[in-house]
C-alpha cells in the first residue's frame, strides 16, 4: 500500500514538500545542463525538507514551464534518476508530478523509481490551462498502473485545479464523483483560486465523496495550517517555505522550521 495513504489513514496529517527541478532535456527552457546540475540541487532541497521533519517529498519539473502535452523520453529518464536518488537518500515516501499532465509518463517514472504516488492535475473532464486545452488522464493512468503492476502507487487527482478553467458542462460535484467513483482515484487534491474557495471545495467534497483522502494543494502557511488540518487530510507546500515566497527559488530553512513547528503543534 502507498505510504502516503497509510499516513493519512493513521490521522498523521502529512506535510508534503515539493522538490522542484530545473529545466530537463526536451523542455522549453533546457540549455544543455548535465544531470548533476539537476540532481545536486534537488538533493540539497530534499535534505532541507527531510532534516526539518517534512513527512513526504514530491518531485516536480517546475523548471520545464511552459510545458507541452507530453513528456519527452529524456524528461522521463531524468525524472526517474532524480526521484530514485531522492527516495534512497532520505528514506521518505516520494511522489511525483509532471506538469505535462502525462499520466503514462508519470507511471513509467513511478514504477521504475519506486515512487509512492503520483499527482495528476487533469484526471477527469477537460481544462483550459495557460498552455492550452488538457484533457482527462484517468484512462491512461489506470491502464499504466494495471499494466505495470504498480498498484502500490496511489493516484491523487486534482479536481478543477486553480491554474485552469473547466471546459465540461458538468459541475464541480459531478467531477468529484467521476474522479472517485469512475476514475477510482485514491485521493483528491483541492485548491481553489482563493483560500476561501479551497475551504468551499473541501466542504462540497466531504458531502459528495465522503472520507476520500483530501490534500490541499496550495496557499497553506504556518499561520493557517492548523485550520487546514481541521478539514483536510494533509498539505502540499512549496511557496510558503521559499525565500522568494513563490514556487521558484530555494527553500529558506527558517521558514521550513517555522512551518513544521506550526504543523506539529496543529497535529498535537
């Protein structure tokens, strides 16, 4: 079973820290860096998170923005190397997200690297994103997980992620139901365009799909993590731990310590 799901079911309210990579080969911003230029900073960032008590790590190719609809072979290979080394170095559960929303590529990486879960941002329906129209990946994800005997890799599906706009006629409630009942997602990632909307999303999801695990995917800070933990099952954090206050840049160890102290107090 997925270690992340086990933490959630034990009521541990895991904090998931993002390890966000520089540009990979084949991406829009790649300028010929070697694998060590990607791997060494990733391990350093993961070390800051792990040493300060972050429960779970998630590797993401943020440096590849703007993205295509499919990952390249080189992106898959390099993500596999980084994810595997992060997992081996720190002994934490490691998940991953490819911003291309390429579920088959994510499961190729996860199954080879020993990853614990994948985050799929458009799992059902279709979304208009800043980089074009992206469509449901539930079929590709389930087929890949089944074909490669990767049942231990959990699927966490975003529903109406804040970076896009739904293009389907159904409602948010409909897509929650489709993601869980038809797509068989193991958990949800909910992030509204505002912090208040995130809370609205969680309340709606609890009514519609019951106790399916819910992670909050953004806008979680040391100041509000207790409030988030009261309604959700875990948090994904990045921007609030960085010196820049954005997803880009390096972690500020003092901010990581402050966030984790608040998260631990909330759990207690």
